[in-house]
């Protein structure tokens, strides 16, 4: 690296597992850009100090992962419309005038991934599993795809109630809070079920749901990408349901970040997916 190198990175805690450096590194090589994208392990209490230091050191910006997305919203001087509704930011862009811009690209990233998989939700019901920060972005994505009903199921029904209260005025779709135990009541009429919880991540069990209650035409999406095929997706595939893994969302949400950091809008390609799949298989 030298004074002309365009610098960016991903902030999280932990962050060593992140595929983002591999993803952005692929595009840097593909487009011949003199840039670097690095993993930045930052603890929760150090987030604000770290972002200020990175901005002073000439970074173009940072991607933001757990547990910092709400803190990123707080440090941004301005945020895009999606971030404002979601209350969370997953990309910070540092501008030359000292301003910090916050973006939420998780929602459009998920929407793009579902479109790519051929999912159509116009006038249909979707089920969202979870009521945390990722669920907020997912609600926006499902509404963008035209869902007219989004049933939000969570172990703690109160959290689903809060999410609906916070988002209902910003969403055209009907948002319905429910408990996870209500799955069978709504699964029969759903076109799509999306898991936004951490269940199914490496070394953790997936949600135990009666997927046979879904219509044969339904799709199941899991935003977890490590492992690529979670237990939930494996059971869905065994029932011949359409499955969508979390890698598509990861790739598509990174497109606007790369453009903001390096000045070129990259393409999500099969070659990129193959490289990331290899990284996952290599551990």
C-alpha cells in the first residue's frame, strides 16, 4: 500500500470469519483497482473512536457488521431512507468534507438476491423468522418485492410486536406479529419464509419448523451463509422446495459499498460466487 491506495474495510466483533475481504478483494483484482479492503476487529465500546481514527487515516469508508449496526447509525451525519426506516447502518462512507454518510444496503441486497432466484411476492404472503436488526431490513426487502402480508414470527412475541409498531407506518404491506409457535397457522398460505435469526450458523442448530406445512410452490431463504446450506435449507431441499442461501444477499449488499469506496459499480457473477463458496469450503 502507498499514499495512492484506496482504503476500506469491515468493522465487527468478531470479524475474522467475514467473507467481505475476499469478496471485495475479488472485485479489486477484477477491475484493476489500487485498493485494499481489510478486516478490522473493533469491540463495541471502541466503535466511535475507531471510525474517527479510520476517517483521519484516509479510509474511504467501512462496511459494518454485528454488533455495530446501530452504533453506525448513531455516528453518521446523514443516512439514506432505508437506514432511517431500519434504524441501522451497514455501510459508512467517509467524505472529503468530514461528513459520514450511513447506508443500509441489507434490504436492497436481500431483494436483489430473491429476484435473482426468481421469487415473486406480488400480492402474496411472506413469513419472516426473527425480530432483530436483520429482520427490519428484511421487512423492507419483502415489501419492495410486493408482499401484501408479512407475518413476523419470533420466540419472544413482544419483540415482534415492537418491530411491527416501529415499521408499520413505513410499509404498505400488512405486518402481523406472531409467536414462533404460530408457524402452522400461517405456513399454509405463504409464498416465502425467510430466516433472519442466527439459528443455523456454524455449530448452532437450525430452527425446528414443520416445513411440510408450506405449499409445494413456496421458497425458503436463510440469510445465514456459513454454512452455505443450513439445516433449515437442507430440510427444505429434501421437500423439493425452492431454497435461497445467504450468499446472494452478501454479494448484492456489497455492490453499493464497493462503488462508494472505489468508484466502480461491480457485477455479481458466477465467478465471484465460486470464489466465496471455495472460501467457505476451505474454512
